[in-house]
């Protein structure tokens, strides 16, 4: 893959990830679709897109993936949708990113990874940023929404951690989407009394599933082999700012001083963690 093509595909993938927050918030705030139906339509359309793409490759997604990963994917998608009933796009994206990264870092530490001082400093700064965001006040986000998004982030962190050893990440993702769908269908049946689906909301849910999720993941997995793992992690730092910019431009959301400060702290802290990892890799063996 040429450098110019790599840059284009990487940018499209990152924009797709940010678009998930915008599409979900747009649908739940400006159409009548309910969160459970949005989740089910998102997972169903994502599964359909991924199965189609894997079929074109000659892969069999039903043989890939794991049920525990499928359940984690469902918890992420459901928590994500219900959280956006109460949160703006920028706040939700920041909380999700912070929870995902914290989960993966904690799992790494539990498996024996060791941090340098710079990395611990970064973690403390990021944690302070999230704490400032969640402190009570006029511009504080809903605690219910924040809790749901943090749960979604933890589920996605587990999903990502479990999927690191997959031989074919795209096929495994397709298999996991298929396994997540039954959980979503059960949820929709249980919440059938509050179901409400309109055409605009359904289209946004399917765009989130088929394009921002399904196609976005395939694009990301296409560029991952060409990116160092730390560089890939660093690139994901741009997703919350992209979601924030989209929220301001497309959804008329405002950026409070609290959110700006928290964003700088969380993203800056995570950047220090990644820089510490790079320094550790560059250090000569002893």
C-alpha cells in the first residue's frame, strides 16, 4: 500500500469511528427511534456488511470470533446507544475513549506489563481529566449517561484485548457481530413495549452499522499491518476531537470549558503513556 493510499484509508477509518458517535447522537436526539432498536439495527446492518465483505474474500465468518467477544460487543453497543440518550457526542466519545484505554492498560498491567514514571504520570493526568469532567456542576454530564458510556468502554476494551490474537481480525469481527446479534434481539423483544422506529432513525442506525462500524473496521484492519501498534494507538487519539468537531458543526453542540480541559488532560495523558511505551521499546536491553 502506497503512503498516500495508506493516509487516505487511515483517515477514512478514523472518521468512521468518530461518525459512530455523531450518527447515534443524531438519531436518538432528532428522530423517534429508541436506543434498543438503534442497537439492534446497528448490529444487524454491521453483521450484514461484514458477512458480505468476507464472502467476497472467500472467508467464513461464522467459524471466526468467540461468544464472549460477541457478548462484549453487544454490551458495548447497547451501553453506547443508551448513554447517548443523555450525553453529547463529544462527551460520550471522550468517556468511551478513556474507558477503553484504561481497561486495556489495566489488563496489560495484570499480565505483567511494567510502566515507567512517564506512563504513570500520564495515567494520573488522564484520570484527573475524567474526574474533572464528572464532578458535579452546571456543565457536568449526566451520571447515568456517563456510567453507561464507561461500561460500554470497558466492554470494548475487553473486546479489543481478547481480539488481539485473532489470525484474521476482519473475519473475527464479522463472526463477533453475528454472535452479538441474538443478545440484541432478546433485548429488543424485552423492550418491545417502548419500541419506536421511524425511517430517518432506522437509516441512521443502518449507516452506523454498515458504514461507520462494518466498513470502518474493515478499513482499519486493512491499514493495521502497515502501522506500528503504538502508532495505531496514537492515531486513535484524534477520534474524540473529530467527534467533538462534528458535534459542534453538525449537531449544534457547545464545548464547555470543563469539556475542553478534560479533553486536553485525557488525550494528553494517554499521549504520555504511549510516549513512555515508545521510550521503553527504544531503550537498550540490559
